[in-house]
C-alpha cells in the first residue's frame, strides 16, 4: 500500500474518531494534521483569529465598481484638491506621459518604395497642427489640443476614466470633441432591457457589445445618479480607462491602492503641525497655592485680589527680551509637548515609499527628496519609472490618438480643409505614426557614443535615435540644412559642425551616417552646456522633471 493511501486512511480514521467523540462515544486523541494534505493548503486562505479582519469574499468587477467607484472618485478628487503629494503624483503622470508639447503626429506617406510624398505628409501634419490650435478641437471650450491631452490624462489618473463625445459637422474641420465628466455616467443605472440588452453601470450592452452610454444632463449637481439621462450611441463616445481586470467595464483611480496611506499621512502631518503650533503659541500655566487663594495675575504680571470665583484663566502677555516677576505664592509650569517627534521624518518617509510603490513611480520624485540619491541609484530608478511612463504613453496613443484620427481625417477631407484624395484614405491611416515625449539620459555623452556605435554596426537607425529623443529624423535633417544655409549666407564658418563630405572609400554610406551623427552630437553638446547642472554626491547631472 502506498504512503499516500496510508495517509488518506489515517485522515479517514481521525474523521471517524472525531464523529464518535461528538456523539458521546469514547474519546480519541486528535493529532494535528501536518502531513502532505495539510501542506497543500495556502496559508493565505486559512481562517484563524489572526485573519478575521482579512476579507475573503470575491466580487465581480461590475459589483466592485458599483459599490466603490463613487466613493473612490470622490476621495480621489478631495485629495487632489487638498494634498500636495497626491497632486504631485497627478502632475508627474501628466508631465511624463503627455509632456510639454503633447503627442506629435508623424506622416510618412510614400510615392514609391524609396520616395516619400512630401506634399501629402506636409498637408496631414500641418492640418493636424491647425486643428490643435486654441479653440478649434474642443466643443464648448477654448483649449488647445495639448490642453485637451493634459486634462484627459489628469482626469483618467484621478478619476480612473473619462468620456469623450465626438461631434461631427461642427468646427472648422467638421470635427470636435467634448469631455464628459465620468460622474455623469451613473454607476447606479443597472437594469435589464430585453433578452439580449442590459445596462451595467450606466453603459448599455447588446449581445456583449457596447451599444450606448446613458449620460445625465449637465447641471449644478453634487451627484447625477438621480438625474435624467440621455442615451448616446456608442458611435459618438470614446471611453478611456486603463484596464487591469478581466471583464472590466469602468475605470478606477490609478492610486486606489495608495489613497488610504495618503489620507493617513495627511491626517498625521496635520496633527503634528497642530501640536507644534500649540507648543509654540502656549508657553505654560500659572499655578497658585491655598495661601494666595483669591489672588490672580493680571495682564501686567501684578497680583490683584478679586471676589470673582468664575474660574476664568488669566493670561500674561509676553514680549521679546522682557521678564516678569511672579507674586508670592504663584508658580509657573512650562508647557512643552515636544512636537513634532523624532519619529516624524522616518515615519513619513516610510509612508511615502509605500505611496510611491502604489503609484508605480519613484519615491524621490514624489517626495522631492534627493538626500540619499547617487548616480547609480538615480540611473536604476529612472529606468524603471520610464518603462511605466512609456507603457502609459502607448496606452494613450492606442486609446485616444489612433481612435480619433480616422474620424478627423475623414471629416477634414470632406470639409475641404485637407487637400487630400479620399481614395487614398486607408493609405494615409497606415502611414501615420505617433511620437510621444522622450527624456534626456543621465549621462548624454555616453548615450551619444553608444548611439554612434550601434548606428555604425547597423543595429539601430538614425530614425530610431531621433525618435528616442522625441523628434523626427526629417526634422533634424531639415533643421541642419537650414542652419548650414543661414550660416553660409551670414559668412560664419561652421565647418567644425557641418564639415565632412563624401568618402572615396567603399564605406561612403557608413561615413555619411557617422558624419551626420557627429554633427548632431556637436549641436547637442552646445545645448548641453546651457542646461542647468546640479551637484549631487560629487556627480554632475541634469535636472529632471
């Protein structure tokens, strides 16, 4: 008989013995089960007196949203308005995902396999820039396209989601957008419509597909749950949220896992500041013994007699450099609560590290604390955080830019704002790419040397190098050509930058690429000297946003 069968037989014997004991039969010693069967259990799933406060109920994502989204959103908005660390977290996301110039459009339509259609590309890119001017892209708003991108991301990070309504036939290009407060799509609107249709958390589904959104009327309301709602077909709505769960239909704040710690830290800091203020404003107390009962100290420090037994506390006004003499029988007890305590700084730092982890960002950036940063730790931290920013950049492009661009392009051609051929519509869509913001390296010189070597080995293209810096390769070439032409017309010798030429060897292409890289590096070195530098533990580094 195998050991497993013997073990199962032992378990059965113990169960039978336990049943006999419960029915008043003979007592049998019950040995704890520490065999193979017990070891197969998850300790995290065990029920004991130490885990009674650990919830174990599993809810669907729809039920979680219905129960919690309104409270989460309200508390997130309160923290964004009243807590500096939480606002810092929101602005870090906006600054690093959207950036100062927003997401750029790069059109690369070709005439042949090797020749770009410059006129078409310029028409698309210039049209996109014109549509992004102040007051053009937004309905009921005077924002620019970059403003709209910042507000969209700010709302998604803070509230977890945002709704965008598309308006056709309005504006110069016949296409405008309107941002909808997610509070207007009520999570309390849940009902069955027909056999195949239902409304879940304010979104109507038919055969599992989104059919429409029920949007409450606009107004000065604190909660739109009970207001009248308009049914808007899904064709006119874009719902932006970052999905993390299967069957997720609504978004929740990105800092949901760290919001409680932010609140605890906020209350703790307020309490310490209040205690420190009390300690600074209240110096102590006057006491008297029974021999001088009935006397009190007046505002000048003298003793007076009074028949008033109301028990009111008398105060002594203080002034810098002055001393007062207490009357006989009176004493002074100093009030010194010693706040904030010595544990204030390490406790706050510990909480902030947990908050930064919940938001998947760097603690030093969140807390504006560079006291323990050196070159190596800064490099590792920046690499990890930039992966998070790039992930969110790809999400923003995929959920917003790539979704609204086809409608914008179609309406731009239809309205006559874009002088393009509608027959090449699909070709235009396939030839467009998006360039998000990039970041300078901790050591630009090493990065430039590495790029030169990888390009020389044909492991990276110049377009990739330019894209990593947030610019287009064509823009770099055009800019260099304009600067060279302007310098020559002005009679300035810039051969040190624009020098080089054709090589007589068989490596002409390689030499040309290396020559161009040297020109870019020379320009970058000039710009690099103008950037503010900071000293940190003996290392010089560029200021990072």
